[in-house]
């Protein structure tokens, strides 16, 4: 009897078994998603949820460890704003011979979602009532809602493709849920008079270059040719805010001038001249520091701060 035949038969069985196991494992890997990935994928429209658009077979996921592989050069900005994960897919329309790339970024919270959205937003864009806020450009549509920042891209300038992006965006916005009515409380504090539309931003760190202003919001104002800035800095709790405004007063004295201290509005503060912006006023209101920079006079800077406190 040839002793090699049983050995060959056993070897073939082992190879078939390993191949079957490998195939099974590969299928499981492609089909089984983590709960986080599955919830993110569920926000992507299925084929023809937006009429005429078919989702490609591949949905790609990236997290904080490998985001640079997906958006190298822009990843750091997303990480600053509490990026957690992104799902990306391509949609094809055979009738239009066109493609739309869709990216849904999950951020840490709505504040950070607004922050990264506003960091890429231009006030000159065409704004749309999608999600909490959205805009469309020649080849892109971006919007934010809750913890999600959605970006869409097409590869040719076309008004019809802009409308198609809006159709996909509406589907995603409905899947995310009714977050359009939600607003960040700090945004509502900024006075409307002379505020440049869509200029409010959230800064995730080192507001005005000062580490003790951990994060905060800013808005741009314009009256005639003069442009000014109003800042709401968030150092932490009330004790941290007391320490922060003292630090900021020392900073102002070192690069400009502290004219006088004030007891109102809010919990008081000081006015003077900033070395770069000119006239300024800074007050504390509980755990917030409110700063006006660049107004035409110290009194107007103080009035602007008072309007924010009210």
C-alpha cells in the first residue's frame, strides 16, 4: 500500500477545512459591525431612499487612530473638536452618470460638532434649512445636526447635482432626528445688532491665545467700516473664571493698557486697550468671561458686553 496516499488525503482535508474557516471568518468580519459602526452606517441612506441614488457596496469607517489615512492634512482640526468616528460611502446615479461622496462624522457632543462645522463654513455660502444649519457650494453640501457633521461632495459643478445633494441630505437629516430646533445656549447670548451673519464660531481651546480660556465662542460685528469681536470664554467653574479674568487683566496690562476696573455689568471686570484690537472691555458673569475687542470707544465696548450679559 502506498503510505503517501493517506497522508495526501489528510492534507487535502486540512486544506479544505482551513479554507472553509477562512471564508467563514472573512464573511463574519465584513458582516459583523460594532454597535457604534452599525448606528453610524444606519444614518447612510439605503439605495433609492433618495430616488435614483444607489449606495456602493463598500462603507468605510475611520476612527481617531487612522483618520489621517482618510483626510490627511485636515485630521488634526477634527481631533481638536472631539472627533470619534466617520462613515463614508459613495452614491451612483446611472441616469445622470454622476457620483456623490457622503461622509458622516460623529463628534463628542453638539458643541464640538458645531465647532468643526463652523471652522469650515464660509459666511458667503448659500445656507439651507438642513439639520441645525447647512450650506451648499458649487461642489459641496455640509450640515450639522446633534453629534453629527455631514459632508457631501460631487465632482462637477451643476445646479441639478446641488439639488440631488439636498435630497440625500434631507434623508440623512431625518434619520439623525429633529435636532434643527436645538441651539447652543451661548450662541443665543450674542447680541444681534451689527452681528455679521454666520460669523459665530466655537473654539475648542486657547481662546484669544490664552490657555486659561479653555474654550469659548466668538462672533464678528461690523458697523460701517469698523469691525469688532465679541468673545465668550469658558474657563471652567466660577472660581476658575475669577482666576482667569485676573490673568487676562495682567496680560492686557503687559501688551496694552488697563484703564480702570468696573463693578458692572455682571460681576465686574475691567476696560482698557488691547495691544492688537484697541478698545476693549472684559467682565465676568458667573463662570463666563465676556470680552469686547475693537469697538470705536471703551464705552461702546462696555455697552456691547452689557448687551451680551442681558
